C-alpha cells in the first residue's frame, strides 16, 4: 500500500484500478477501525483516523478529494446514527402488572417513578406499588401496582369516603375515624372483609333507664248489710289509689325510641279498696189502702139564682201550690221557685235543660281534688260553676265537682259500671240549680 502514491503516470489502466482498490480497501479498514475505536475508546479511534488520513495524503489530488468526500458522508451518517443507536442500547423491557392487567413496556426510565411518569400512570389514595418509587428499573424487571378499594362509611349523619387495599370493616371504620361501642349496630359486621363499593353504616344505640311513678287503681268490695233493703247500697269506706315506681329500660337507635320494657316495680303506697254495704234485707210489701166509698152526687138546685156561678166560686178558692214531678223534663210547671223532694221543699234559682250521661271510677281524683262519689257531677264550669248544688230528676242531689264535658251536658257519678249502663243517656232533661 505504501507504493500506491509513487506509481508512475502512464496509459496502463489496470494499474490505476489496482491503486483505487487499494485506496478503497484502506478506507474501509480505516472506517472499520474507527467503528472499532468507538467501542474501544476515542484514543484508538483518532489514531486510526490519523493513519487513514496519512494514506489518503499519498493519493493523487483527484482520488484524495474523492476519498475525503466519501469519508465526510460516512462520518455524517455515523454521527446521525449514533443517537438512535445509543437510545436503542439504553432501552429496557419491563413488565407492568396493574391489578389484573399485565403489559410489557419499553422504557429508558431509570427509576419506577420515571416509568410511571413516562406512561402517565397515576397512583390513587391507598394504592400500593412494588418496588417503591425510588427503586431503579433494570432490563426484565417487574413492576406491580395494587389498587385500593373505594367504599363509604356513614355514621352520626355524615358519610366518609375511604380507600383501602384490603382488610375488614373494622379497619375501614378506623381509617374513617369512626369509633363504635358494643351497643352500636354496624352493617356489615365488623369482621367482614371489604369489597369494592361497599357501603358501611353505623347506627348509634343508647340504652338508659327511666323511673316513673304510676297510680295503682283501687277496687270496690261489697259486703252484705242486713239493715239495708235489697237494691240499696251504702259506702262504708272510701277507697284511695296507690302509687308505685316503675323502672323502664329505654332503647333508642339514632335518637328514635325503639324499645321500652319494665325492669322493676316498687310499690310506694298501696291502694286501699272502697268498701260498700249492699242491702240484703227484703223489701216489705206495702199494705193496700182501703177503697174509699163513693160519695153521692148532690142534686142540682131547681132555682139557678140560689147557686153560685162556677167562675165566682173558683175566684174565691185559693190556688194550690204546685209540686214538680222530679221525672218531668219541662220545668215550666214548677212555680214559686220551689221544688219538693220526699216531702221537703227546696228553693232553686233557675232551671237548665241539659243532656245527662253517667260515669264511674277512673282511678283518679276529680278536677277539684276530691275523690268522686255518688252525688259528684261533672260539668262545664263556664256553664255551671264548681260547688253549685243541683237537683237532677231521676238521679237526686249532686254537687258540681268534676269536669270533662262541655256546654249543656252533665255527667253524673255511679259506683258501678252496671249502674252507668242502666242509667244510659238522657236528652233534653231539666235540672234545678239550688240556692
């Protein structure tokens, strides 16, 4: 090759061809050396290039220019291909598993975080990735992402969003900051495994005890009385209600009462029964009155002039005082503001047409604070004031001591329900307001 530059000029064509071939082979060897130098080092590369240039200088000017131009083109091509080659050399293949999906990716990322950024992969709250974000990525590595489950926790009127990879309902409540006690109701159960979209609810249960006082009603006991006729009754001892304390267990769920049960009962004051004497003495049979003898009719006077006229006779006779019939409902027949009962006269201030009903023991005192008894009358105090004495045909004397009716309506008291049923309801009856 050293003789190529001293070849004499002449017409011989084969010599020129052999010289050009040797030059081309030298260039190729130089290029190969340059490529090899890239792998071995820049120093070796430049040494080989210098050797190739020295060989080129020995060529004729035309061949020298041609070789330099070809070298420039090859150098440019090598420069342009260096970057893709370097990128291709630094590209790595990795496997990404995102929950149930698995894909193979090509990446030049140096860390796991760079890999996620390169492919725009976002981690949500509660998601877990392995290896960690700062870990390096090598050829053939496997990156795994496990996505958290999203669920809701509702308690105390609020709903909390929770992201959890795995675990139980109890763990989800802990992440939501919701505390529960043994009485609270949690659905699903605390030990149940979570699932995507699960809705957890907590119902607050409050259990308390309440103490209340209740009345104990008294009963009526009857005893036979030989001094009373059959059908007559007499109160021997007034009854009174008792009092007991009842302890209740009250259960409330989210503030709404759902259960109320009796735990204990304690009698503070026992009830005292009313004692009533009941007549057993037979009613005597009344002796029939003798039938009066008929009186003879006086003969009419023959002389009309000697007989007084009826009108004049009536005018001279005093008008008898009228005694009202207690069972009459019309008070217009009562005169002189006097009513006679059992042979005794009572003055009254006015009459009132009312409806009359009957009631018996309720276990409570009257509205005036006394225990009801026969003679107690419930009224509308705006019509009949409390304490007013009354005479009620078909019932007897009474005092306005209770309420529970309105308008022209009164309610009379009997000791037994049977008496109330027998008395029934009476409409448009006249009663007497006594002075």
